[in-house]
């Protein structure tokens, strides 16, 4: 429609160009002792995401809400049965996602310039970050499921590369492997979902606008209600399965806590703000499809809630500051899925948006603490840092009050909206609501625990780290401050209690409104919004005060490795054990059977056959006459015999 | 004087057996070749014997075939002896047992 | 005419190479590379000129099988599918010839000549239109390959060569008998006419013929119970030879299924298809599981190859149009990726003299260029979207879904998860982890990079533009009378509407 739409490809192309360029530079310097100048590489590395952000802003501001741009560049896989093209769809949902992906991406790349200072693999890191941004942008900007899948696996790949970035330590490699494999297990589900959709809606059924049109077409409603039900169930189930892996929900969440092995900017960008939210994005994008399957919607809600609660409890047990934040991410993702499962897709996306700000702020702040303490990540060895790291404290505090939901902060608006929507979502609504509220209390509890252990009290670490403690350089401080400001202010784009401030909600209405209306045809009337706000605030305050009281006086024992022990450890590793019993162990057994029993049997049989042949050969060899005279004699004798026989025949 | 058919054939058979016996029992390659020659000539004798004692129409065959056989035997002797020379160069031995290349 | 030149060119190249005296290594290297590139360029030229209609050459009567009324013709036929196989072979041979000098050393001329002979036999397999002619080239694959293994291979090379030769020849012996029976009963051996001619023969006889044909290809691919020769042959052969065996020769097996089994025996394919689907699935899972336990890099790649080609067999027997496209695409993709991986695998073998993946370590920091290429090749093998392998697997899995439903598709898709598992294990052991020594280590030579990089680049380029493959295949797949699409009877239970 708009000719300028044909330039949409610039947005993903810029980070891709950056990745390739930085990759080549990294290879050129790979065998030398030192890499190129960090300053120039840093500028280059941040320039590409920043430009992508600028282009996104340009597109976002040029076109009013409600307009969508579509640009199909070239066909990809086009045969009779499947028709997939390289196409981009810039509508309100992708606009929102792109804005914060490119914006936060650029900020975090800037942060990593400071964080990765001195690392020999600096340029390689920047190349991977740009590659990641390319994949993530492709994921949200694509106009069809297969191109989204390209971005989906691409972010999985970049996650693997970045988690295992310091590859000389095998533990990092193991964590990276785990992330890739668990994600791959989910990717299979994604693919199966795609196949189900192709079978349901035809060769172009995997392209979002066409799918939406197909689902809403009254001609297809009889198909959808009748024989199509099974396919819709399969499609939604498998696609949701894919989402559980990418967004670390039960049961495929085991990779995310391990992913903290990567550098902190990676955790901030990939495992907090962007990659893990892809699942929620997919749910919102395909909302028209998901609402047609109430069973799967219920499953999403229950799993989301279960994940949120489980991870909140696990967060209380962690001693590593990054692990606390990791489980916090899993828990918040659970909230988003809960919202989506209750039909509140826009609330889920809103929480994605605000969560990106405050979680990134929290992670970057944690990175700043780690950087200041020369690599110390153990909360037991921190304490009293509010005096030595005031700015970092402000950052973390902003993220803290946002995540627990103090009124006015971004987290407050989004979490409250979710809780409100959950309550009115149906007969089970209040049950889900109170469980979610309890989780909110737990959230406040463990987050306050983290803040108390890190900043309050007196310092419990070694003298060496205490002397080392210093604030981060400017390249790290600026992004953190921007994100902290975002955690406080970003929520006002949809401040539910204040009339008129709902631009976010209005923007998403064309995308998900239809689906949501289908799911909740009647407006349920619940208590007033102010009551919810009060309840949420109360939960936050209760949790925070409990956390303060419980942990302010407690001096954690410094013995042993950090982390949960005993029963807490079993809770934390519950799903790892589940995976081991149901997936890893059977595979190993099957592999053992295949290798030792079957393959070796084959090889043994072959060797046996070989021996048999050789033995019989040596026997048969004895029959061979080597003596010249004996050959002569035998020949004559046989000739005589034959002549006699022939003569007898003749006569 | 009319030779007795059986006597001629008998001599031919005896010579033939002697020739084969020589070819099969001697190890020296020359003696093997001699034995083969003897056997061939015994066959020639047999033909000539039949040519004398069978009716006139066949008698010509009995004389022509030995002529051919003598020529062939001569050629075969040439070729055989040439091969013996070459083999001797390679093996330095005239013992036919040592000519076997096939493994036991 | 073009086809005759194409088929003859590798044999001519081998002959020309034989004329060069053995001393002039450099000359033979240059000459052979030039010849190989010329052949590849010629194949590319033919394929780009193929606009919609397959090429059939004139047929020349050759001989009559005694005791039958069938005359064997020397006739060639090329559609997009066959030509892509030819092009794949030609490009792989060019890389192999170039890299071969590192593994053949002084005896390079013999190596190159044998590779050209193998290439010629491969071309013949893909281009032959007469069944006996096809069988001739099929058998002709064995001597050059076996010689290459036993002359240039590793420690266990003789056993490997004998195993390979015996398995293949025993597997194709029934096919020889079947061909004779076919000629006797139907009076023709021309590929285009056999299918219709068999309709008049008793079904029990046709079933026997079907299994004889299928056995030969099941050994060549290989398919699960008949894979015994593969691990040893692939690991003992020199890396470039394995690249060619895995990249091109294994494709003859799948090609045989698609071109010489399905169109000829459509009823049997429908009736016994389930058996082959199960065997194929077993191959996929079995290959992946065994690969996870191996420590020899070439054995890992060999079982990986087994697993991937098992998926192509499953896709072929779904008789689904989209899946058949996927099979063709995956054959091309696997050819290049297996070729690149095996060529790359030979390089650490050359550095350290061992193939044990745990003997390396930290190659990413010591040999960064090698590691980058290896990583890219592994990504292509794992079928990350953006590579051609993904397109193939996507289409095949989609065909499986539409024909057999979600459960079988899930089972087949498990192979994708497992392939990631064993590939990452290999990458982790070799590239990452503690470096065996500090500082920079041995690096891939420029010549090797020149040979390997194009294979990987093709995978990524075609991954984004698979229509280059799909177009030439699609336009001609439906036109050959001996093609799958036209042969399946309408009342087959697997025929799909979509």
C-alpha cells in the first residue's frame, strides 16, 4: 500500500550487516595477539542497532496507529503444497515489539561495550549480539510463521553462541548445549503446529494476514466448528509447546537458570527482555487461532500460573544474584502466559513491554554489581553496597519497586491489569486471581530478599572485593539509567486507573481485540479497578515488609557453594530431574541398546561371516592342485572319462 | 607281409602309456615334454596302423593326420622349449614342482 | 548430444590424466582441477538451459540379452532432478580433486583418475534411461570406490574396502537376476516402458522383482538393516573419498528408489510402503542414537549420514508431492553438507593423526578459521532455517504430517532433536572446552578453504533461494513418464487431495 513499506527490510538488514562485518573483522584478527581497537569496534557495534532503532522510530511515527504495512520481498519456498515468502508485516504489535527490541537492544549493546572491556573476544561478542538482534527482529517483523521460525531458531542459535561465549570452560558449553537442545525440542512443536495450520488453512495458511482472514471468514466457520476442531487443537497445542521452550515455561524451563553462565548483557537482553518473550508474542499474534481452542487456552493459563508460583518459590532459595533474576524472569513469564490463557493478550504484551524495562534494568544493575565486585555473584558475600554503589543501587531499586508493583511504576500498571483481567475471566477467575496474588507476594518477598542481601546491612565479602568496588563506566551507566527511568515511567502508556492514558491498549486492539471479544463475549463485571490496585499494592507491601524483616538480621552462612541445598535444591531442580528421567535417561538407554546390542552385533556378525569365509576358503584352497604333473594327469583322466561317455552316447 | 592290426595298436597303446607315465612321473620339465612327444607319436603310430588295415577310402586319412600331427608336435615343441627357457631364467630351476605359484 | 558429452567427460578426463607422466604432480593437479571444474561448469550450463522440459538423448541399440527379446539400448535421460544430482556430484568432485593432494601425496594421479572414474559411473547412474545400462553403471561404482578405499585409506582399509564391495555386490546381485527376469517376461528394458509392461505380469512375480530392486538400493543408501558396511568404509576411507561416497554415492540409493522403484512398481510401493516407512524411521532414530555414542569423528558423521538419508527414504515413501520435493532438496543439501563436513573432518585427522573427538579441544581459539567453517557446516547439517537442509526437512516433515498424521511426524521429527544433540556434542568436544595447547594452533590451509567454503556457501545461498532447485525439479518432475507423480494409481490409500 505504501511504497515506503518496501524499505522495511532495512530494519533486520542493519544488524545483519553489522553481524557479518563484525564477524569478518573478528576472523581477521583471530590469530593475532590482540584484537582491534575497542573504541572503534564499540562504535560500530552500537551503530547498527541504533540505526535499526532510528528506522523503526521513523516507521512508527510516520504511520498512525491502526495502519499496517506489509512488504513481501521475494518468494522463499513456493510449491503447490506450501507457499512461504520473505515478507514483513509492520502493524501495531510488531511496531511495539520492534521499538523496545531495537531500543533496548541498542542500549544493552552500549552497555556491553563497557562490560566486555578487555575481553579478547570483544568483536566476536558484538557480532553475535548483532546477529541476535537480526534474528529477533525477523521474528517479530515477519509476516508468516516460517520466517518467524527462522528468527525463532536464529535466536536459539545466538543464545547458544552467547551463553557459551567463554567457551574454554566446559560448564558454559554444557549450559549452552542445554539451552539449544531444550529449545530444539520446543522447535519441533512449533514445526508440527505449522504443519497443522497448513493442513487446516491451505498453503498460505501460515501467513498471518491470510490466516486471520481465513479464520474470520464466515465461509470457514462450519469447517472450524466441525472437522477442523482436531486440527485447531493440534495446531494450538503444538505451537504452545514451542512457546513453553522459548519462554521457559513448565516443563521446558530448565535451560533458563543455566543460561546465566553467559555474560550479563546476554542475560539482560536475551533472557529477560527479548528472546524469552517470543512465546508471548506468538500467542498474541495468533490470538485469533488460540481462542478457538478453549482447552489449550485453559492449559496455557494453568501452566502459566503454575510456572509463576513454582519459580517464585525457587527464587527465594537462590544465592546467586543472577539466578534470582533468572527465576524471577521465569515467574514473570508465567504471569504473561496466565494473562494470555485468560484471554487478555493485550495485557500480556503490556507486561512484556514493561518487564523488558525493569528486568533489563535489574540485570544490568546486577551486572554492574558483579563488575564492581570483580566477578562476585554470590549474594551471601555482598551487603551494605548502598554506600559504595549508590547509582547502581538506584537502578536496582527502580527495577525492584517496578517488579513488586508499587503504584505508579511500570510493573504496577501491567501486573495489575493482568490480575484484574484474570479475575473477570470466567468462573475460575477468582481462584486464579488469588493464586496469582499469592505469587505477587512471593515475588515481593524474594526480590526484597535480594535487595536486602545485596545492599543492606554490612559487607560480608572479602576485603579485596570491597576495595575494588567502584561504579561502572559511563557506557554502562547511561543504558542502566535509561532503563531505570523506563521501569518507573514506561507504564504510563497504559495507566488503567487514569482515563485517557491507554494508548498502548488502543494500539493493540485491532490485533487482538477480535480474539479477546470472541473469548469473552460478555463484559464481566467485577470489583472496581481501585480495589484491584489496592490489593496489588497490599500484596507488594506485605511481601516487601516480610522480606525485610526476615532477611535484614540474618547473616547467611558462607560455608559451601552458593545456592539451594537439601529440599530447596530438590525443588529447584525438579524439572531437571523430570527431564532426566523422561528424556535423557531413556535416550541414553536407547543409545546404549542401539550401539552395544545392535551395532556391535552387526559388526560381530560381519566378523563371523569373515571368519567363515576365510576358513572355508582355506579348506577349498586345499582342493587346488598346484603340481603341474597332477594337473596334467587329471586333465587326461577327465578327458578320457568324457570321451568314453560321449562314445557311449553315440553308440 | 600284413601286419597284425592288434599288434600295431598294442604297440601304440604301450607307447602311449609309457609316454603319459613319463610325463606324469618325471619332475624334470624336459622329460615331461619328452613324454608328451612320445604320447603324440604313439597316437601317430595308431593312425598309421589303422590306415594299413582299414579299407582304401580311409587309408589316406590315416596318413595325412599323422603328417599334421608331426607338424603340430614340432611347433609345440618349439613353443614349449621357448617357454622353458624363459621360465628357467625366472626360476633358475627345471623342477616342475617349483613352478607352482598358487599357495598351498 | 549434450548428455553424451556430459556422461563421457569424466571418462575422457581420466584418460587424459593417465597420459600425464606420474612425475609431474603439479601438472596433474592443475589438469585434474581444470577438468573437474570444466565438467562442473558444463553441468551447470546444461541445468540452466533446462527450461521446463527434460532432455532425452537418442537411443542407440546396444545388444540383445540372449534368451530374451529385449534389446538393451544406450540411451540417456535427464530431468531437473537427475541434473541436480549430476551437478552436485560434479561440484563435490571438484572440491575432492582439489583437496585430494593432501591425502594422496605422490600417488595423486592415480587418485584423481579413480575419482574421475567414480564420477563417470555416478553420472551414468543418474542419467541412464535403460535399466540394464543403469545397472551397469551401478555396479561400476564399486571398483573405483573400493580401490580408493583400499589404496589410500587408513589402518583398517582393506577390511573396509572388502566389506563395502561385498555388501554392495551381494545386495545388487538379486537385481541382476531380476533384470534378466524382467527382460524375459516383458521383452523390454527401457525405463519408460517397463512400468506399463509389468502390468501384464503376475503380481507375485512383480513383487519379487520389486524386492530385488529395492534391496540393491537399500544397501546403497543404506537403510537400517543393511548399513553394516557404512561405518567402517566411511571411517577408513580418506576424508575426500568419504565426502564423495557420502555426498554423491549414497544419493544413488535414494535416486534408485525414486526413479527406478516407485514408477516401475507402483502397486508394490503402495502395498509395502509401510515397511519402508518403518525401516526409514528406524534408520533415522537408530543412526542418531548410535552417533551419540561414537568418539571417532568420521563414525559420528557416518551415522549422521545414515540418519538423514533415512529421513529421505521416509519422505520418498509417503508418495506426497511436497515431500518428494523435500526429498530432492534434502538430497542436494545433504550432499553438500556431508561433503563439507567430511572434508573438514579430514583436517584435524591430518593435524593430530587421530580421529577421536576428545583428542582435540579448544580448536575455536587455536584454529579460528577452521572452527568457523566447521561450525557453519554443522549448522547446515542440523538444518537451521536459512540453510537448504531446513527446506528439505520442512517439506518432508510436512508431507509426513499430511500423509500419516502427527504421531509419525513427531517420531520423524525426533531425529531433528537428536541430530542437534550429537552434533553439539561433537562441536563441544572439538571446538570448545579446554585448549590442548596455548596460543595459536595449526590452521586450515588456504587451498582447503577454497575447496570447502563454496560448498557451505551454496548451502546458505540455496537455503534462502531454494527455488533454484525447486524450479528445475518441479517443472520437469511431472513430465517424465517414469516419475513418481504420474505413477501412483488414484485409488491408493495414500493419495492426498491437497
